[in-house]
């Protein structure tokens, strides 16, 4: 994992969560800014997956990489699922789902950092 | 973006009661389903890795992880689908979850030796910010609310 990329992902994910929270509190459905944010997040996550696999094949990272690889791939699903949900549920609750998605991605990245450095 | 019709209560027009179908997956239910989906994913992935790589280390804990994952998947699908049968399945799944987190949470504190590695339910779900403890309670409350609304028709 690269710290810069991980930090960028966490920042974008939390920005999406905060923006979506404000949207939800105002009783609005998800809008274009959310979709753009999720798109950026997905691109960053794909970049991370590529970098992660390259580094893993170069003998870096955790000794037992199975869990890490699981996170690496599972996290890719979340922005896509969040966007689909937000488009499907055109109410404040669609925005609320994005809050969950953003926080979940941030938490997963923190957890992946721990796995990578072997501190947990 | 067009403004959706959210009505005075903030509920979507389509989710307003009146239909026969018990709608557990729309409105606030979406949020619940989303959190359940993430837990199904997390618990499932964790159980898969644990069982696939080191099952003999802690067979009890890993079997429980797999069981917990299965219950989360069941609850997610049942809540998302709605309808009468799904409603019963969702109530059962949430109840099993609540019983599981309480039983395993207590057991994991009393008999640490039996759980050399953590499950989602260990320590009442402390590894997951106690969400596994809160989730089934919220789930059951939500199911009760939707059932009540469906019965009274408004």
C-alpha cells in the first residue's frame, strides 16, 4: 500500500460521507456531485488494487495476504453498490446509504493499512 | 436533478403504506439493508479466509464466523425483498443474530480459551464498533414498525 493513495482514498470517502449526510439531513436525494465523488473514489480504489497486487507480487506486504486481498477486492464493490442504491432510492434514504458507503470504505482502508503493516 | 416527492414525513410516496406488501426494503429500510449488506460482505469474506487458510487453529470460532455470515446474508436478502415470507425470515434472522451476539459475546469473555481467534460476535462485536450488537435490535424495531404500518394501512 502507498500512504499517499490510502490517505487520498480516506479523504475522498469521508468527503462523500459528509456531503451525503448534509444531503440526507436536507431531505434530498443523491445528486450529480455524489455520483462524481463515487466515480473518483472507484478510480482511486482500482488504482489501489493494481498497486496492491503489484506490490504483493514483489514480496511486499503481509505474510498471509489472503485477508488483505479480500479487502482489496471487496472494497471495489462498495462505491458501485452505493451509486446504484442512490439512483434506485430517490429519497433522503438513498443519500443516507452513501454515508454508510463512504464511512465503510474509510474504515476498510484503515484496516487494510493495519494488515499491510502487520500492526493488527 | 429533479426534486423527488418526499411528502411531509420525508417518506417516499411509493413507500407510503396502503399496499398489502410489507415494505421492509424502502425508505429508511434501505439504510438498514445497506449496513446489513456490508456486514454480510465483511463477515462472509472473513469466514472464507479463516476457513480456507487456518481452519484447524480455531474451528469453533471459524465455524461461528461462517454461521454469522450466513445469517447476515439471509437477513440482507429478506429485508431487501419484503413481503410476507421474507418478513418472517427477516425476523428469525435478526432474532438469531441478537441471540448469537449475546451468547457468543458472553462466552468469549467467560471462556477465552475456546476462542483463540475473534469472530464478528466476540466481545459483543467490539471488533466492529459494537455494530453487530446494535444492528439486530434496530432491525427488529424496524420490522415491527413496518408490520404495524402494513396492518393499520396507514
